[in-house]
C-alpha cells in the first residue's frame, strides 16, 4: 500500500557481466542516486497520471524543476517569452541569469495573447505562463495560448502550482509541459520542498538528462512525503476551494475591504475563462484592506488562525503582506509600479473550519 523508502545513494552489481549487460542497455535497474530512485519513480508516475501526461520528472524544489526545464530546452541564441506577472524567481532566472548565457527574452503583459504572438521570433523555444498567477490570480485562456503557440511551433510551459491537477490540467488544453511547486498543494503540509514537470516522454527524457547533470534531483525522503501528501490532495483542494470562495465572498461584502481578487468571483477579470478551464478556483484569496502599510500590518497581526509566512497550499492557513514579504526593500512607488500595493494581503486558505476563519477575519478587521 505504501512505496518503500529506498535511501541507497548507489546500487551494486553482482559482477562485471551485469555491469556490461546494463551499460549495453539490456537491463532496467538502478545505478546511482542522481540518475533515479525507486521511491522517486513512484511519485513521478503518480504525478504524470494526475497531470494526464506521458511522463513526469520530479526535482528538489519548484525552482529546480522550472530552471532545469528551461535550461534543457534552450541554448545560446534561443529566445523565450514570459508573462510579466509570473513567479518572481522564474522572472529573475530568465531576465538576470539566463540572459548571461545568451538566451534572450520578451516580457508580455498578463494574459495578452496578441503580445505573445507578436513576441514570437524564429529563435523562440518556449512560452512560459502561469495560471492562476500570483498574487492577482489571472487565468490566461490556455487553450487559445496553446493554439497560437502550436501554430508557430513553440512549446508552452505552464506553472499550474496554484491550480493543482484537481482544479485544472493544462495539458488537456494543449500546453506542452506543466510544472508544479510540489512544496505547495501537492505535498500540502508545509514540511517538504519539491517540484515536478510533466509532458511528452521525449521532452521529459531531455529534462531528466539535464537534471542528471545539474543534480537538481528530489531526495527520496522528500518524494515519500510528497507521495503521502498526494493521497489527500483531492480532499484538501476541495475543502480549500469551498472555504476560499466563501471567504472571498465575505471579504467582498465587507465595508473595510477595498477590493478582492478571486477567480471564483464574477468581479474577477478572468472569471469567465477560469470558470471554463477550472473545476475549482483554488485556495488563495488576494485583497486590499482600506488602509495604509501600517494599518494593513495591524490587521494581519490581529489574525489568530492564519500564520504570517510565505508559501501556500498547506493545511495551515497562511497570510502575508506582499509589500513586506516578497517586495521588502522597495519604495512604495517602486512597488506600485509592479502592481504591489502597501495595503495588499495574500491569504492562502488552509483546511481549518471556514466559520472560524471568517470569525477571525471579522475580529481582526474590527
Ligand atoms: C512556490 C512557487 C514556485 C517555486 O517553488 P519552490 O518549491 O519554492 O522552489 C514556483 N511557482 C509558483 C507559482 C510558486 O508558488
């Protein structure tokens, strides 16, 4: 019922004949920990099934999955297209690191498919998107995006961490590859880091070869915990979907709230697209309170149940003020240029009782 946790870093051969048999590709077995592990392989097969993919490779973190994938699919002279509101570290990797190795990029406005099409040049290898995005939960029409990219023979890589395969499976809409930070919903308990990328087996093999060289492999103990988390993924996500929707509706009606972003609300820019692509709208609610940097901090400090922390997708509710977490050190004006307001709050809903969470918010807002 439970996959064995195999901790071996290397695997012995009975004799030289067995070495040669294996090296000639005539037997399937383990060789060395960086090239594969039985516990990790069980997890890869489960995530591939969840994503509806031929194959999956897992990594030591979400960023390891994303960076290894981009490195596997580009080389000096290549070009990538990236939505401007993608995960901050992904954007930094492409704009600050990858560019040092001769890979150029174009940033396009969130969800602007015409801009994507205009940005594609003969050297473009990859369009990198995310749905829903952080923190405004934009949901791009992945079907239209995939169609336009396929017409130009460009692969799409979609980071679906916020959606999970329970709510949305980008490969069904024609995306080439889907990636998750398994640290978040897949593992679900805020106790392990991991990442995955899934898609056609040819591309995943290429990405695995890159992982074998870069060493961004998933530790078997981490794979074991993520696999364990997956057993309750559907239940957790269902609870988080319904709790977050209720909380988003409550906040939108509250006089001390300026604006709420949640793709399940008709007021969200991408509600119609989200309703078509997703079977649930996820556990993250973003909102602005009526107030400044300090009064927003006071509200957050008064919340009793959600803990102040980055991350999302675990059983515990987490709350944060992006201005003081991911964007600390920038001036208010610089943050606003990036669309991050001082009074912005990101609430990653856990699986606590919804009424308790609402009561906590009422008290903190009061
Ligand atoms: C957290 C996160 C990542 C990075 O994952 P790590 O496991 O922290 O490396 C990438 N994309 C999104 C959308 C995330 O939320």
